[in-house]
C-alpha cells in the first residue's frame, strides 16, 4: 500500500475542525468557571439574606420590648416620634351602675 498525501485544503479542513473543538472546550471551561462564580455569589447572597433576616427578627424583638417598657412606664397612648410628644390614651370610664328595682324602692 502506498502513502496518500492529503491536499492542503483537506489538511486545512482537519485543522479547522480541531481548532473548533479546542475553541468549544475553552468556552465550556469558561462557562463552568462562570457557573462556579455565580454559585459562590448565590451562596453569599443567601448568607446575607439569612443574616438580614436574623437582624430583622432581633430588631422586631427589641421594638416589642421597647414598646412594652414604654407602656409600663407611661401607659397606653400615642407617641409622635418626630416631636417626642406622648399623648395618653383616654381612660375608659366605667359605665354607671344601673340600680336594681329593689334598690330604687
């Protein structure tokens, strides 16, 4: 069997295919690297969200404790946070007792 030599055009076609494979492999590697970076960023965002939710919960607990302390000190009412003026809630007056028919005689 004798050797067959490919033409320059055929060799160029093979080289183009090989380069295309290498290009795809490189792009796939870059894609994977981007996916890893996005996963890390997603994990960081989830951690930040959990941290903020914890802070929010702690703040709400502090707010409830503060309101309870004010209610114990000043009673029920309204506070204008801009002016610092507290207006006590009107006290509920007891309804006058109805006289029973026996008492009115």
